[in-house]
């Protein structure tokens, strides 16, 4: 192997680690964050969680650390740890504020909207999503916020127009530009699959039963199914 090649292994405590040649180690947090996002999109939230831990632990940039916390909060929520998910979002908000990065606020608010849906707080989800949807100037952030708004409407008020609006947005995202920074892709795919099924075909209360294995377990609950 070339002396310039990167290697991966497990460090103390079983943590995943990425070793890069000297002079390249400033890129480690960025590499870990990209890997964590990739694993989350692929459905491996457990591995993504570990990678986010590594990115936060070795992060030297408050903006990068805050982005990692937002991503890890989504992973923790899908793994069923709502308390940790909320704590991560609160920490991310503090980091963005301390670094004077108001552009991070919509990311936190969109994450809080999904968190509130999972926690069974539909009114809070509506408020968070509406706040996230303020114009941000960044296409990826705006798409994240608009998706949170559409998801909240489709779940809280599952009328055909609201469901169709969410499904259209999900289809638009699937066929449009890929924004690798988005942390909600597994949630969008799961909710779109659920809403696309006829009511008689999806009597379950959650996306999946707790016993059923899959990329995103049922304890990623978004909200009760509409009657």
C-alpha cells in the first residue's frame, strides 16, 4: 500500500477511526462527516452514529461540528433515542449561535420538526417546520426546510392534497440535484413509501413493526398512522 493511502480501523473504546498521512489530518473531520452521511443514506444508522461521534470528537471547526450534530440527531431519532436526538439538536443550535452562523438555524429547526413528529408532538412540529421555512438563500437548506413543512402537513392533516404535495416533493428530490448534506433522505423515503400505500394496505401504527429488521427500524416512528 502506498504511504499516502488512508487506513481505517478501530481505536480505543471500539471507535471507528480514519488515519490519514501527516499533513492531511485536517481533512479527517470532513472525511468522517461525509462517511457518516453516506452510511445514513444507505440505511446503516448504527455505523453512521459512530462516524458522527468521531467527526464531532476530532472536529476543530464549530460549523462542521454543528453540522455533524444535526446529522447525528437524525440518526439517534431513527434509532429510537429521542432524548439524545433533542440534546444533539440543542447542542448544534448553541454551536451555530456561538460561531455566529445563523444559516445553521433552519437545519436545527427542520431537525426539530422531524423530532417532534417522532415524539408525538404535532403542534410543535408545525411550529418548528414553519420557522425552518424562512428563506435561507441556500438551495439545500431550503429544500430541507420545505420538505419538513410538507411532511408535517402530510402527517398532521393527511388530506389527499397534502399527501400528494409531499409525494410530489419526494419525487422531485429523487430526480433532481443530489445534495449530499441533506440529513432527512431516509425519513423522506420511508414516509413517501408509507403514504403511497392504500390505507387498507398499511394498518400498522408505525413504519415497521419492532420485530422486523430493516434499514430504519420502527422506533424511527414519525407519528401515528391516520385513521
